[in-house]
């Protein structure tokens, strides 16, 4: 998976010099890192350096809490894939996607769960079939359940997911963008929130350490911190209790996974799993968002819960007293029948019966009656995940309540063009130029107007950071704006330096290879692509570009070897199958 930040411009330039190669690209949060802050943490548990023990150890002393938590969606965020794990959903199952002309099947066999992807001719003859064993079920079914497959040290998403609201199987999230088969990689930024203690390799593009998970589901220590010292001392001073933290630090625990933003930048030397409850999140990760205005307020509830809450009248009038755990007890999840009364009780800790202006008789006549959250936190469709809905955490008086004026004035003099959602209120400081470069690179994927900021920051850093891979990427992107051969030549120089200095971005290798092919340097392109394949063996584009290079060099024997390997890795790809048929024909 790559962010292909220079893909659009690069394609235009390559067209100018009369060369183009089709490139299927899947976008994802780039795995970028930022500079670590020098400010000291306000975390009261800073001295706790002991290790993790796992939720089962916590259960020995807290069996009731553990038993209740294990029935929540977080407590069931990921499970081992067995027929029993899908007992409540229809299996076996079949699904046909007309756009791909592809059939998908889910079935149980010999105590395991499997998915197949296959294609049929008009006469019903099977073109190919790829069957994989499912290793883990991800998601508890509140909105959906997907699955993960394993290929050696790599984990991938399975193409079929179950959607609870429509009670049917369909393509997994992300598969609307491309034909990925069983090779859409599981990235660290995603899996760290969907599981307890995963072990992804930060720049591994789906590669994991062994074991892949030290704890499957989100567990006790994800919110309370490592428990080894607590068990040894049996003291509350050696474990984090979010209820005793400031509202901001308590919310930081939730913010890590429930607030996406437009850019997520890791601090220098940090990994996603380095965050410890009780510490400010921005010591590990900063979340940035493009400011919004009255004509363009935020419309998406997907993982924007903390910002929505902060914009609510309840939060603003509470002067920081309201936070996530004011309403949510992570240890308990009420059933759908219990939800109205459960959250009404929490509303009444601050409000009273007279707070609601709707007549009592009218409230009682609704179904369900007196449902505070149902009226003031309405659910909306999730645009990027089919068949899913999420709750609006802005706690509105009416469904169309406008955003407060303060929502449009959240930037600061230190950071006028981005909202820093992870810095404590009144604690804003200007990010370093390199951190901004990383943020702009991510932001411009969804907000192209930020691309010029990206170029400007890259040019600013050229003198002080001439050998920084991220700076070289920005300079390459800027060079391509010349839209001529000189621009391409300059971009090649920058990206080749980035490659030799240790870039791990597939897009760098792909873009560099495309440009080298465009200027008829096929041998150099092959060198780049072979290094890319060694780095990311499951990137289809590397193999497509390799076939193009070998074809230009008239090396059919080597081309057939690449086609055979690619066809085995990506059996759903027509191009590789066709190339292999030609090889067999010879």
C-alpha cells in the first residue's frame, strides 16, 4: 500500500514524453515519523517502565470487570477465525461483484474458515480460483466483520466482509478502489487500533514479527498501561486509572484510535505501539486536520469522535470536565435495548427533566421513549464504509444545528493552516519544518491545495536536510512541475538518492522506475524494481513495470520468470495470466 504522492503529476509528465504505464494504487495513511518534542511530559506515571502481562493476568484479581469487558466490542475486536466465531452470520456464503466480474465464497472446512475468489467464463469454465485460510476475524459485528489472512510473515485483508446492518456479505472496505485479491496489506497505523498488542514492522508494508499478536483483542493494558509493576507491588500507584487523570489526558487514550484527522505524524524514533496511557499522545503521535469554515463544516463521523465532542455545547460549557468516560464506561457495553436508558442516565447527571423543551407526552410517545441520545446524537451513514453508521458526538439540540462560531477559529498563530488535535488546549507550539513537511504530504492526498505548501516546505529544507528522504521526495515532486524532460531528469536524481538513502516507500520505487522507463533506461529501471520487490514482495505494480522493462529489453526468458512469480502471487490479475499463457505457448 502506498500514498503515491507524486502519481498524478508524474502521470501527466510521462504523457508529455509519450510514455504511460497503467498503475493501480491503493492509498493509505503514510507511515511517516516526526520530530520528538523536548517538552517534559505531565504524565504522572512516567516512572512506570515495567512490561505488559496480558489481560488474563488482570482477570485473576478483577474477574467481574474482565468478564463484562470481554463481551464488549473492544473486548472482541479481533478473534481467531473458527466456524464458531461466525456462528451468528450466514455461512457458507456466496457473493458476485459485477464490476470485477468476480465470484467470492466463504465456507468452513476441517474446523477452519476459508475464502475463495474465482472467475468464470461466459460458458461457466473456471478461469482461476484462489483459496486462503482465514486466520483472524476482525471486528465484533457492530457494523462489520472482516478477516485477515497470512502469507509467511505478511498479513493481508480478505476481500469479503460481513455487514451487520444489511446482514449480508460484500466486498471489504477499500476493495471499491482496486482489484487486490488477498494482497491488501495490514498496516501498523490500522492494526494498532483494531487489536491488543500487534507486532507489525513499521515500514514493513504488511510484514509482522512472530508472533503477529502478543494479545489479540484490545485489552486492559491498552487503557491502563503495562501491568507488571502493578502486579508486583499490588499498588494503585503503579497502574494508570483514566478516571484519575485530567480530562485531556484521559481523552488522549481514546483520541489515539477515535480521531483520524487528515494527517497522523509519528514523532522521530517512535512507533504506534509506543504510546502509554497517562502520557500526552503528542509525545508519540500528532494528529492534524485541515481547518473548516461555515461553508465547509465537517460531515464525516468516521473516527472523528473526539473533535465532535469538543465542538459540542456540553463540552464547551463544562470547562473541560466532560470527557469520553463521562458517558462511556469502557468495561461495559449496554445492549441495544438498554442503550436509551443507559445514556439517558448519564445525561441526567448534568441535566434534569426540565432541560428538555420537548413536552413529556411527546417524548414518551417516541420509540424508544425518552431517548436522549437518539435525539441529540443521531446516527449518520459512514461514507467510506458501505452499510455502516456511526453516532454524531456533537450532541446537537436539533439535527441541523449549525456549528458554533468557535469551530471556525481553531487555528493558532503558531500553526495557521492546520488544526493540531493532539496538543493540549493553550499548549500549542509551532511544529518543526520537517514535521510540517510530513503533515502536508499526507494532507495533500485529500486536499490538493496543500501541495504548494508541501513544495515550499521541501524547498525550505533543501539546504539544512539535503539527505533527508522526505525532503528528496518533495523536491522530486516539485521538479516534475516543469512538465518537460529536464524536470523528469531532475526528479530521477532526487528519487534515486532517496532510494539509495533508504526509502521504504513503494511509490518512490514505482515512480522512479516509470520515469526511467520513460527515458529508455530500462536496465536502471530493473535495478530499482528488483530492489523494490525485495523490499515489498507483494506490490503488483513492481511486477507490471518489470514486465514492461523486460519487454523493451527483449528478454523473454526473464519476462516469463517474472510473469510466473507474479501470476502465483496475484492469480486474479488478467495481465499476468495472459503473459504466462504466451510464455507457455512458446
